[in-house]
C-alpha cells in the first residue's frame, strides 16, 4: 500500500483487519474509474438517507444540517472538477463519504448509519437508469418523429418492397418508413416497462437483512421520487433484473437501428441509388476521392453486436450467483453504461442522417414500377374471377418465366393470355400495384393515410404516458 494511502483515508472495513489492503487488491477491485459518473445519484441518495435519519431521531437537527452542508460542498467540488480523490477511494461511495467526514467531522461519520454499500449502489444505479433511460426514450421519439415527418412528406412516392432482398411488391415510401416507426414504438414500450419495474427504492435494505435501527425506507423512497420501496431486503440488494432488462431493451433497440442502418447502406449505394446522404452525415475515403460512405449506418449496424454482447455477458454473470450481494455484481455498471450510451448516440446520429438525407424518388419509382412487381396483382385478378390461387399462381409464374427466358415484354404475354387479356395490361402500369394495396395496414395510399394518423396519435400517447 502506498505511503499516501497509509497516511490518508483508511478503507471502510479497517477495524476488522490488521494489515492494509495490497495494491494489487485495490487495483483489481476498484470501480471508481467508471462508477464516478454516479456521483450525483450517490449524493442524492445520501441526502435522502440523512433526512430520514433525522426524521426518525437517529441524527439531531445540527448533525443533519452539517452533513447536508458537506454533501452540498462535495457536489460543488465534483461539478467544478476540484474534488480530490484519494488512493483508497475504491468507489464513488467511499470517496463521497470520506470527503463528507473530512468536512463535517463526527457528524459526517454518521452518514453511513443504517446503510450498506449494497443498498446504496442498488439505489444509485436505479436513479441513474431512471434518468438515462428517459433520455433514451426521448432519443427514440426523436427518430420516430423524423420517420413520421419524412413519411408525411413522401406523398405518393413508391419504393420496391423486398423479401429475401429480392423485389417483391411495391409500397409507398411512407409505408416503408413507418415500418421502422412501429418497431421503435415497441422499443418505447419496452423501455417504459423496464423503467417502471426499476422504480423501486432499495435504500433501507442494508447489507441484506434490514436494520435494528428505526429506519423508514418509505421516507427515502418518497424523498427520491421512487414509486415504492422494496418488499424484501435480500431481493432488494441482489436484484439486477432491471439492469438485465435495460440491456435487453438497449440491445433490441440497437438491433432495430441495425436493420435501419443496413437499409441505409443499401439504399445509398450506386446499385440502389434510392438515398443521397448529406455531406454532414457521411464520410469520405483517405484513398478513393469519389467515395461517400454511410459510416453512421454501418456503425449503427456494427454496434448491435456489442450491445448483444453486453446483455449476454451480464446474464452469464447473474446466472450463478446466490443471494444476496456478491462482488460479481460490480460487473453490472460497465455494460449498462456502455449499452445506454451507445444506443443513445446511435439514435441521435441516425436521426440527423435521416433528417438531412434526400430520397431519389425517380430511382425508387423506376424500380417500384417494374412490371414483374405486379405479378401478384395478376394472380389476384384471376382469383377474383374464381380461379384457385395455386392455379392462378402457376399461370402467372409461367408468364414471368417466358418473359425472362425469351426476352418478351410481360405486358405482351399478359395481353395474349386468354385468362387475362388486354384489360389486365393496365395492372402492370406505373403506380397501379401500389394503388391496389387497400387492406388495413397495407402499403397503398388509403391505408397509409390512416397509418399516418395512427402514428401521430401514437406519438401523442407516448408523450403523455412517459412524460414527454
């Protein structure tokens, strides 16, 4: 142990040990390098705890005032960047408590009365997630609003719909954009559900069994704005379901962003030519002067793997742990911070990209209006006349094969087919296939107009439900 550490603050457990902790132990077990971002939450939890200790008579008014004043000073030092961390500051809790004791003296040494770092970190992390999760929801809604705005502005522009990355049937561009909107709406639901279940205060659970002191967990829960306090102290300090849920919500949100990113990569290529990226949201090549690269979309796609790894790794950490707290749970913060930060940045970057990009609707129309894309409409015409669908499918499939094999226009073959005839040639015309998509939720003008209204209503409902 360094001389500075020996002369300065002692570890929180020093009374039980004769020897100071080894430098190797401190280096391996420290979490201050990443949990210092919980400082504001740790101070908020400490304020609530001190006020509760005063309310139940464990601290007198002067002691409460002294500790609250010291906490305010620590908060100011952290905000100003002047807070001096000590070598034995193993984590943010240790650092705050040490400095409070330096400032408030004997009253500061009472800060940890009735509290363990076990219920303290569980509280801090829930406070952090409550705030940062709400920021992720706001970022999702920002991307949703961009998708909705672009859909509203798209008008009657059509684009091929794909299955197996092969052209299938044309849909309105608005319909395609809103498909991503609805996936993100489910992400908002998941994040909201996760934050609801995280809205429980563990403070007062102690190390695992509560306390013999007259603590009142309901007071600290109310002080911190939690919806409720814990029911079981063992569960309160060991529960990290809310972290796992947040990691899943972040991973699935990122998977949805990956799918959107993949389409941006394809659509912005010269082979598709459907999307032109703004210079501000594209990169160039260090060697190839002609290049304009969709790096945001590629990274949104690539980072999905990392977030899936955050989730899988943390679940593997949890699966072997007995009750109650185990130091393994220190591994909850880095994947959570990484996943939430990454997801939020990806959402913001993709929102900027899509806000500024330009759709090449002429290129989209040329691809959407290819006669082969109306093959299903020909089959459905036959079905409407009484032909069994499998027979209709075979008839049209044979015409498509002849068109491709013999190089003949499909329209000529349709016009000459007795079961179809000249009146069906119009089904192959520009815009016809899109206009015929009339069923609810479909890709044609009428259902898409209804869907836009539904999306507007969904945005208003989300903002009411999750607080804007």
